[in-house]
C-alpha cells in the first residue's frame, strides 16, 4: 500500500461500515469475525473468514469474493457466486451487517445524493443583529431547520457557481445553491439559534455573511424547505389573484414504473443511433413537406371537409395526441439515463389544460443529460409534425388530407410554443443549461428593462443574448403566424364572414406579439417619461 494516494483519486474506494467509519480499499482486505482479518466484524452471523475485497491497480472498481462463508455473501440484493466487480454505491451484506462501497470524489466532481425521507431528521456534517435578522427571526423562528423529505446533491464543477441542488420529495420543487450557501445549509439542523447562525455566517463570509444568511433563509422559506414555514406564507401567494392563477392538477404517482416497463419492452430502441438518425431525417423531410403544403395551399388551418367546427375539433384532438407523445418522450428519455420519472398527470391553469411528467430528478444529473430530456419533447413534436406532413402530402385531396394537415399543424404549433425562450417551457430550460444562467428569464427582463428605460444595467453577454433571442423569436413567430393566416385568409373567407375572418386574425396577431410588446413597451414608456 506504500505510496498509494488517499486524496480522493478516481481509483480510491472506501468500504463504509455500519457505524459510518471508512476503510480505504488498497490491495486486498479480508472480512470476517476472527481477529486475523483486515476488517473484523464482531457479529455471530458472520463467518470467521467471510469474504475478501481486492482493489485493482488500474483504478477500476474492486472485486468482491466470498471466502467460503457459512451463509454466503450478498451483493446488491443478490447472492454472490464466485467473484464479482462492485460498483460505486454497491451494498454488501455479510450476515446481519451491511457495508457500502463508495468511490472517493474530488471537490470538482459531483457528490452522492443525500436523501432525508419524510418524517426523518438529520444533522448534516459539516454578533451583530440587523433589522433583516430580526425579520428573519420572526418569520423563520429562533432555530431554523430544514424540513425533512428532501434530497441534496452536489453536481460536477462544470455546472458553474450554483452546483448544489436541493429538492423537495413531496412536490418536486427545487432550488440551486452555491458552494457558500450549501456550506450554510449544513447549519440549518435545528440545533443552532439564529444569533449563532449570524455569528457563524460573519465568521465564514465577513460583512456579507448576514445578507447571505437572510437571503438563503428567504429562498428556502419561499420554497417550503424550512420546518414550520409554508411556501404559501409568501405575501404574494396570499393575494386573491395568485390563488386564482395557482395551477390545479390531477397526478398519478406511479407513472415512473410505467415508463420503465415501456422502456424495457422496446422503448430503448428509440435511443439507438440508427433510430435517432431516422427520426432526424424524418423531421427534416417533414418540414420540407409542410412548406410544400403551405405553398400549394393543400389544406387549411382549422378546416376539415369545408367545416370550421370539425377542423377545430380535429386540431384539438391532434394537440392532445401530440402532448401525450411529448410528455412520453420526456419520461422515456429520463428513464434511458437511469432516472425514474416522478408523477404524471393533467394540470389546469385558469381554463387551459396541460399534461405533465415530473422530471425534476434530472437536476441531479449532468447538464448534457438535462438538455437531452428537455429537448426530447420538442423533438417529439418535430417528428410527429414531419410524419403527419408526409402523410398529408401523399394523400389525395379530401377529408383524409385535411385531417393530416390539422395534425401536422397542431404538432408544429406545439413545437414553436415549447421552444419559445420567453415561456418557462422546454426551450427555455435548454437555454438556461446551455448558458449556465439560473433564473435567466427574470434577470434578463430586469436587464432589458434597465437598458431600454435608461436606468442602466450591468453588462452581461448572457442576458443580452437572451434578450435579443427572445425578441427575435417573438418576431419570427409572429411573422410565421401572419404568413400562415394571410396565406389562408381567402379560403377562410369562403366559410366565414369577411369581417369575422380578419377580426380573428387580428386578435391572433396581437396575441402572438403580446409577450415581446410586454418586454419592450413599458421600459420605453418609462424612458420617455424620464426625458420629458
């Protein structure tokens, strides 16, 4: 063992005993009841010489072998026959004792997930008073404590400054924390009074420690992570308009098992290189087909068999089908990375129905995997739109062609909607991960408001890029909608009164431009008022 590194190198594994003590696996370790073993386990259910675990010099995981024990050795719930290579996180059972194998991690690597079940408690390893601290005492109590029922994980260093993820297990809500805030999180175990927390925050972070502590407590309190503090205590949530806008949902908690069964029984084929390449080509061919349909006026939006009502019904049904495939794509992609999706179901915001699959556990995965799961939904819309477009182009004129056109139109509308960076949908989450900018939407709006109003704002390439992309996307979407509507205005005029057609189209154009107008107009009005 002489000369072997113990500083968290990739080839160093620890054997974690039941009392949480750690023994580095360097060379060969024998496990058993007698004193002659490297690891002595004083338990009558364990043989005198029970098993051995041997490290590999090339840094690969150790190998576990039963040494002729009376009752056998279990590895990850299965009886060990001969020898087997363990993995990071493997559980070894010897008699009534359970040991865990863990690979040592450097500070730049992701850590292991800490899960505190509902109803449990945990103490994580490890003055002045301002008005802000007095307010925190009133709201969060004298001894702030994290509510049980959460998972905590440190992501890899490439994730950026906010690499810690804290997630509630009951509703999937999560927050991202910096290393400094995660360091303070260790103290929120209910054993430290707030004055002690203030003093410790000042000791660690200087004059900015109090502000950092209060900010952390506020963020955790608003998210419902603190015991005896509900997220609904936030003033905004008590206002009647917020209660009306609060989503109502009907969830099915067992959806994850269904996704796993679908994946195991053939869903995995969708993630092979051949099928992914075929899906990509299908999407490209479908876009070309849809352009040909629009140029040649094959089909009319919301019209089937010369009936607007029937066309609208087909469009709505098509949206339902597209949404079902969209959410299934999220769930299957998440399953392909070894994560089980959470709840799935329907959500009602005002009078608008939505389907959803809880993929919040992907925040415990690397950034590239999160991007893949977020992009899977729009990719599904894009693929279905392509398939429906090709079917429409190949169909003879008539009701069948009209139906396929509505389905393709519904898929592409969904794709545009879900890729919009202005809405907290898939495209926005992809962009947040690509730019590594949490809270991008709110910060970018504040940045753009400051720039346009003349109040000024700190320069930021990421926020400027997001603002420009949002405006460009909105203008491009409005141009697409306007072009489509004008292209088919004459066809709609034969089925509806002329004024009604243009009134409906005008409302649609305003609705499309509303998000970008809301971003640009108020700060420009403010600027004009400042200079007047």
